[in-house]
């Protein structure tokens, strides 16, 4: 089969299309004909060597989420048959014509969702549900601040929080303000020119928000904690702003009994990922079926142009998920 490979870490130019062996499903697996695959920042980091030679999954190929058709099932799989459409999280291997998928990490694609849309769901929305809802406790009536809200996981978090009836505040650049507002945010602060801490305080009458979902880190840390209401939760999902941070205001953390929670999907164990997908399937998947949640597909590239997809992501990505289309 054809797949994207790279011989050594480096710039997007190292990615190339090549023939590789077909994956073989095990007893609990599905073998999928991949119709589309989502592109994620973790793919870029893996190509750059950020993870070194650590193995977080079971394939050395890039790609963490797929959508397509089941073509074969392992001997222990009894509830899905060849021919069904599924979307799934994989431990690598999505940038290919076929992928092996753990059955417990796959869900059926809602009837009205096409392959490109389905490829934009799993990594973003499973991560966003875990951060905002399972760990953050977002629910009707809570106030939530979501950073990097024009990105894949951030925009999914805005959609989810709005669908659940929360008050949603967000940060993005001014060019994306209208896009994020359209997803259900009450106010969007330009992270380059506006003080989100002051904006949140003004919008909540000085109380602060119940939940902050942050992908930035760095000097956002103390500002995030100061933006929380007593008992609030800061869920740290990424470190776009770097690993170094200002000091934690421990007196505030103690006095307001705040919680700082870290989460990332890539390094989770298989059982933890299965639990995350199960929570998503129970809580969020029905919202795709009834239209309360919708994937955001931005730019689409053929598999052979995976390098260009990476360059676009490194340049800012635009609004919506970057997707690889295997059908072209």
C-alpha cells in the first residue's frame, strides 16, 4: 500500500510517498480502507523529532485519526462488520491507504457525516471532551475560557461547551474572532492586543470562570489561575508557548482551592484511550447525529501532498482542521 514515510527528522520536505507493507489486524482489531485522515500538531512534532524515537503507538507511520470503511475484522470483533463506516484514533498509521485500528478506539460515523468531516472529529473532539467536560467539569451554567480557540481542539471545545449550555469565552487572533463567535463563544479576546484576564473579569462581574482549557502554557499559567473563580479548574492540554512558565501563585491556588490538571492523548495507555473514546461516544457522539456538533474542515490535501499540509499547519493552519483526502 502507499503511505507517507520519512527517513530522518527534519522539515516538511522529508515526507515522501512510498510503498509499505499492509498492516495485519489482530484479534481485537479492524482493518480500514482509509478515506481521509486528520492532520494534527503532534504529527508535525513527531516529524521534527520532538518525541525522539519514543513509540506511543503501534505504527511508525504518521497520523493519529482516520475515517473510512472496514474491510476486515479480527476474530474477537463481533459488533462491526466489513463495509461499515467508522472513524477512529490510531497509535500512528493514518497517513496510509489502509490502517489497523483497535476496535475500542473506533466509532461508527453518523449517517449525515462525510469522510472528510469524520476525519476531523476524533483527535480534536475526544481531546476537547476529555479536557473541558471529563476533567474540567463543563456543564450548563458554568463559565469556560478556551484558549487557541481557532485551532482544532480549541474550536471543538468551544462547540462542546456551547452545546452543553455553558458561557464560553475564548482567545484567538482578531482575524478569527467572527469565526469563533459563530461557534457559540460569548466573547473572543485577541491574544495579541487584549488582556484576556481583564476581559474575563469584566464579563463575569469579577467572579472569573469555572474552567480554563489552555494549549499555550508559558506566561499564561499565572494569568489563567487568576482568571478562575474559587474552586475553578485549569486543564493544561498543550505548550504552544513553551515549557518554561512564570512562577505559580501558590497562595492564590491554596486560598481559592484551585485545581491544575494536565492531560495529553498521545502518551496515554491503550486502556486510557479506550476510556476516553467511550466517554466521547456516550456524551458527544449523539450531538453529531442531531447537529449540535459539527466538524470544521479547513484545507484538504491529497495524501501525496502531506508535506504541504504540514507546512500550512506550521504557518498557522487557518480555521478548521487540515485533512488528507485519500480519494484524490
